[in-house]
């Protein structure tokens, strides 16, 4: 058996994350998927794109403009040679994280020397779907939204497994004794920290502006725990989860190069980090629930982790994501 090789995260680009029906909503989801990939390749003029051996993309919807293997579609739309294949993975909120993990395994085992890993979600453009009837001449037919959450639910699933994502998150908060004030404080701090990171230039070289949209649109730097505390509960009458302290609905895409250290040296790049390992776990389906540009969120966390560790002089860190239907995933990264 061959010895496993180091798989390094060579470089990464993501689009700004647009709000629901915001600045990115006019872009087809497959075109959105191609944007960071095209930019990533253009940053490395030494690279012959034909050397890219596969494109791994995460995507959770698959019912809209990304319906025919969006990884392959992104590669073609980004101008990669037609000989570069692509595969789309769906692990809901960690779909892009799964793409990164599978890309790393391909490199570690020697199946590939250089691949693309990333993901895309165009939640604003998620279509409605119409389920085929079980009977002839049905008396009614119902359109189902595909933006987020369950649809066409299997009747064998218990009701608590298929509740809304916000309601599930609220239930866990209650069980853990996390009140409305704590959630609002955390949300306000998140907005303030992201704004401060942008102001300090920490996202330069990673976040790609799209048209006039230069920062993540869900960002509200003026938020305070007091101002967020004025909002009504979003999911139940007396609940603690609101539109402000819950994860938003977003549009966005990310692309990265994962390969051997030798490839990074050829490109003259100091890798962002090394993929050390990963783990995915499962519990009862109502235990985890989130929202964001689903297919590209988890790899964004991985890249931000590596960039911050590099600013701090290196180290080891874990990027984690909770996933719908009771899953969770963590990726262990080392930055030299």
C-alpha cells in the first residue's frame, strides 16, 4: 500500500455572499459557480488548466439552474478544458466541506495531484417544484419551495425530525439554557467582527466583488444586542430565534485548489494549510439546523481558519459546521 501524501489547500477565492434577492440574485446559479473558479485559475498564469484532474463542488439544491452536475457546469463555464471532469456532492450544509474532504483524499491517496474543491448556492433563485401525483386526475397539486428545509416529506419520518430549521435551533437553545439575550449578543458581535475584518483588509485576496457588491450583504455592523432585541421571534410566538440571530438565506460560491506540496511549489505559492483529517457525525435529525449559502459555507470556514492561523504565525485549528438532518462535520487543518 502506498504511503499517504500531504494534501494542501493551495489557494482559494470566494464571491461576496449576497442576501436573499440581493446583489447576486440576478446571476444564474451555474454562472455564479463559475465566477470564483475562473478568478482562481486566472491568478495562476503558470498553471496549465488541463492539469486540473477534477472539480469537486458542493451544492444542496440541485433543482434549479444547477441541476445537471453543477461542478461540471462550473468548469465548462469557467473555461476549463472539456477534458476536466466534475462531481457535485450534497451533504446539505457541509456540502462544500465534503467536497474539500473528498478532494483532499484524492490527493492523499495519489489518485490526483491537483483538483478544485468548492461549492455554490443560489438560494434566491431556488425554484418551486411540482410533485407528480399519485393518482390520475388529481383534485389539487401543490408547488413546493426549494430554498431551504424539507419538502415532499416522507410520511414515515416523525414530525419532530422535519420541523423548520429555526424551530429546531430554538429547541436546542432552550435545552442548553441559551436565552434570547445571549443569542442576540453573539449575533451582534459576529456582525461587528466581520465588519472589522473587512475594514482591516483581512478579506483582501480572498473575497471577490461581484458588480457593485463588495461586501457580504447580510452584514449589519451597526447591530447591537439592544437593537436586535427589538425584533419579534421568527418561528414561534414566544421563541428566542429571530431573523437577526438566525443564519440568513444567501447566494455565494467558493473555489479552491487542493493538491500536493510539489504543485504548490511549481505555482510559487505558500499553501494556506494542510488537511490533516476530518470527521462527520450524526444524531437525531432535529438536533442541528442552519442556513447560509449552503454549498459554499463550510469551505469558507476552512479557508478563513487557515488565513487567520497564517496571520497568527501558524498552528492547528478545527473548522466545524452543523448540518441539517442531524449531522455535523469538522475538518482539522495545519498551517505552517
